[in-house]
């Protein structure tokens, strides 16, 4: 039987796809989670599982020692235009205890059985102390290498402003050509400031990259826009 149908069957058995659910069971010294919603993020939130399809699912197995393994499929690829994707990972996480720092390291492989040229691996690590988190990841795929650092600081006094920063470097095996020349290495970054005020969540973000003008035609980084972009957002819940 095709792998995608086996995964789809597991999703149906794991729970209703319209309402993401996670079933958790203790098996000896192991904690097993099975369901249609992601159960883990890595590198202090730097690596977040996606939910690209209605049919999705996965499992996560964690030992009392902190070692964990798992597999997540954001898309089973049952419908036209969608592709089967499997994210397999193994790692070790030590939670923060009292004044000691918590840390994590591991590797995740993104597999696309139908388009193997999209396969890639990412090595990640993270540390947290108090309300601050630091995460890093380096991914390798066909023709390029991407390295990313993520830093989140707790609410900084006296203004109680939360700070999140992300910086990435992208290196290509071969130059990417644009009308004015070529690009082989570029960097991008983002900064987010957040604060709760008058019952609203306020967020101010800014992103930019080292590319300018015609160079942006070959931009393929982490931000939505190549050149400097600022956005302000205010949210309030009425229920």
C-alpha cells in the first residue's frame, strides 16, 4: 500500500481531522503522543511544525532521560497539487530546573518522497534561562545552506517590552543571477517588540536584508519582504 494512504489511515485512527487532537499515553519510561496537531517545537521555538493540509498527523515518543524521537506529516498528499511530506526528528532536551539552564539539541530531516531534490536536514540547539531563550539551526538542502539564530528576551523593565530577534545567513553553492549581476551569499534579520497595554496586545516588527534593488529578484530568505518593512499590529480579545 502507498505510504500516503497508510499515513492517512493513521490520521483517521488518531482523531478527527477537523478538530486537532492529541492522544497521550505513558508506556513504562516513555511518553507517547499521537494525533493530528503538532506536539513539539524545537530550538526554543525556532523550528515550528507546519499544518499544510487537512490530512496530517504524527507521533512523538519521549524517554524519561530526555531523549525523544518522532515523525510529523504536515501533508499526506492525497489531493491534486499536494505532496507527501515527512518530518523525522531525534533529539535530547533537558528542562530548566530552578536556577539552572535548560537546553536542547537534535536533528530533523524533511523528506519529500515524490520530489527528492527538496529533501533537507536541519541541526538545531537551544538554551533557556529564566524568561530568555536562544535557539540556533543550520539546514542543508540541494544547492544551499541556511544558518539561523533566534533570541527572545523576557519583558524588559522598566517598560515591560518583550523583544524577539532573528538573524539568518544564506549561502548558495552556485551564484543566483539578476539583471545587475549575481548573488551567492546574503543575510536577513527581523526584530519584534511587544507589550500589553490597555487590554490590547501591541506588536511592532521590522525586517530587512542585505539585498537591494534588482538583487531582491533572487531573494529567498525567511522574511516576507526583501527590503526594509515595518508593521504595527494591535489585538484585543472581546470574549
